[in-house]
């Protein structure tokens, strides 16, 4: 759980997990500007988890929120058990790249 305005991660932080928003919302910021708001059911932090690169943006609680943390091990298990999960993650990444370009 995070309170409004609380930082979840900063740009350049190491990435070892991704997150799913259970309640509330999360703002994804780049250079101090909100580039995306993640609503309940949405995910973020997936690119760093997949390519093991540092975080490309900052994530801040847009409201009081509850998040589910998905570690690399859990991510791989979800992909193995539910191939549709992998396809959904590819769609999320593709949509973000189309909207914002690679950061």
C-alpha cells in the first residue's frame, strides 16, 4: 500500500519486479510530468522486469493505492501457466511504446 504522492520507484532504480494496481491509481512520470495514469487492473514496471534494465520512469501513487507485486519468478510462472498473460503483457508494452516512444 502507498499513500497519495508516495514514490513507488524512481527513474534509474534497479528493476526486479512489476506491479498491478489493485485499488487507487499510480502516476508514471518522466522528467516530472505525468505521462500515464494506471488505474485498477492496470500494470506497470514490466519493461524493467523483462529486460533487466533500470527503471525508465518514476512511479508515484496518484491516490492512496494498493498494489500487487509480481516478481520475475512469479511473472515467469504466470507466462508458463497462462500464455494469454504473455500476450497481454506484449500488448501493454506495444501500446505504451506507440503512445510515448522508447524512454
